[in-house]
C-alpha cells in the first residue's frame, strides 16, 4: 500500500525530483485548472505502485471532487458524470483496486482534463 505522506517542499527540492519541463507544465496546468489561482504550495506524495492485476469494483459513472477556483473564491464541490462511449469494450471508466484493497485506480475511459474540468 502506498501511504500518503504530505510535506511542503521547496521549489529547489522539487526541481531535483522532476524534469524542469514537466514541472513547468504542471504549474501552468494548475493555474489553468484553478482559473488563474497560482500554486501556493508544493507537496511531495508517494507515487502508487501500479499492480499487475487489479480487482474490478465497478463502472465509474461519476466523480465528486472539491477544489477552489478563482471565480468561486472558496472550496466548491464539482460533480462530473461520465458519458458512455459505445466504441469501447467497457462504456465507462472502471474503478478498480489492488489485491490488498488499499489503493484505488481509474482504468480506461475516454476523458481528459481541461481548465474547465473533466471533459468526456
């Protein structure tokens, strides 16, 4: 199981961990996704190990998440409903977990993330 350990890190530490271009893209997308709010802190989290086999929990029909965007000015809940894609063998993303049932994964689906949110 990958434990979530958060700690504030400096930009110098982060630059040692990530390639500069990857970090720049992440900072730019953070600002775009949060509608202009600049990143105020950086945290390091352990990267989960992707198992060779997973347990299918079910189809992910929607996702509720909480974040602050510039126009909201406060934490707001956003809900995204996934639309079925008849081209795929599985019409929705699959919610799965590792065999120890300690780490969730979203597998498949035709969606991407833009500044406005999750897009089918």
